[in-house]
């Protein structure tokens, strides 16, 4: 059995209104300085979020299933636990059934991470370690656990229902939270705004290797049900101005100015 890292996950679900829906795991990007979940924009079959340079962020993972899952987290093409060039067969975080957690940085040891933060591409951890080609995307490869049960002192395969708890009953707080956590992709604002020139593209954002903070994990055993991921969820990111310039976030709509019949008060003298 391969030994993998497991987060001390939160028992109650964390609600996200802008997560990416996978069949097994919802993925969301949280701006830790503003406190909000970044809205996701759909473009050419991909999901994008706009990051603010200098802000810290976290990757929120919510297990939607009634089984334990392994989530191998890649940031800018780098495994967030081991620092290796990312591959789905590497170490990841284990989530209990219906549990949710937030990964806030590069894993340094069992009690610390170096914070994720939005920074210029050249200052990203991937670029600083000679791997700039995949900067700008967050990926999660999800694996189900191989089902096991005890029989005459041996471990053998069994139906999932014999081992794992059922989903929360309808109408309970956990069930309502699970329903709310299903993905909602935000479209461009419908309110028209005054026309502004499109910003010129700037250097792309990457993820920096920030200050260290406390984050406890422990080792656990996990046997994958398959050598291939059950799903791979991806979110691309860049600055707001770059995403507007690239057409990912639609440009503000122009407002045609109409003449007003009663624009002022008393009659002024004409100029000149």
C-alpha cells in the first residue's frame, strides 16, 4: 500500500458558490485577503478566475461523494506536496466522505506550508525552479479508494455501501450545504458600464512561495481503485486586466448617451 498525506479535514462542509463541479470533488479558489471565493468565468471550455497580485489564496476541495478520495493537487504544473513536476501518480491529500478542506500553500513538512500568493510569472515558484511552462493553472487529479472489508481476518473487496456512510438525508443542514456547494459558473455582469479602453496585456500571474504558516497534516494509507484518475478538475487563472484583454472576461458594454429634456435649473448667460 502506498502511504500518502492526509489533511485534518473539516467535518462540516464549507459552502462555495463559485466552485468548479466535478462528479467527485468541487474545486474553488479563495482569496484569503478579501475573504471571498473567486468567481469562475467559462471561456472556450475552460474555467478561469481573476487573481489580485500580492493577495494570498487557497484551494478549497470539497468531497461530494460518500467515499474517501485522494486529491493530487498541482499548482503551475508542480505537485503542491512534494514539489515535483506534477504527475497524477504522486502524493496527494485524502478527504473523508462529504468532507471539505482548504490547501493554503506549498507543503514544507507535516506542520507548515509556504503560502500560495498571486505574483508575477517571473517570481512564481515554478519559474524560480526552472519550470515556467505551465504557470497559470491549478489542477486536481481525483482517485476513489479501493473498497475493502474484513472477512475471516483478511481484507477483501466489498460493495461500497458496506463500508461507507450514506449521503446526508434530504433537508438536513449537511444536505443543504452539499446542494449549495454544487458549482455555479458566473457569467459577465449584465449591468452596462461606460465604455473604457481595453487594458493592454501585462505579465501573467503565477503562484509565489510565500511566508510560512502553521498547517497540520498526518500520514495515512490509501489504496487507489484505479491507476488512472476518476476525474481531473482544472482552473486557469490570471489578472483581471489580462483576462479582459484576452476576451475571457467580456469588456464593459458602451452606453449610448441620450439627450435629456430637463437637464438643469435656471437659464445661464451664453458663453462669450
